């Protein structure tokens, strides 16, 4: 199964090709090369293997986050969808405390 995980854009690189994104408290660097429309800080995007693939329209953010929050909270271990969500959250480069994105 392929699953995109929602995250909030915290910063965008000067060249506009990557962003630091928060996924339920986990900050990762994502590529912005293939996202469907331009994003700005504060937007929510779907992550798939380290790439932002879609900007979530503002009117869909609340419902989307609630669904993923429910998936992660109800996981008692072995749930394939929750494992997929955690795998997607792990994709992309971890952001180091200095914010360089290297690590």
C-alpha cells in the first residue's frame, strides 16, 4: 500500500526545492520537486518517501490530521496502516538541531 502522511511546512529552503516539515512532532526535510502546487510556510503537504506529493487544501487539513492521529493512537502493534504511516514519517532526511538537514 502507498500512503502519504500529512505534515506542516515549517521552513522552505532558499532555492525552494526542500522544506522542513513537522509530522506529529517529528521534523524531516522533504523535497518539493513534485508537489502539485507551490507551498508556503504553514501549508500542510502529503509526504511519500521523502517527497511532498500534494498540498492539502486548508479546508481538508483538520479532518485529515484527525484521521491520522486516530490511526497512530489506536495502533496496538501489528497494524499495517499504522506501520505504513510510521514508515512514511521516517522517510526523508532527519533535520539536525542546526537545521542543516544533514544527518
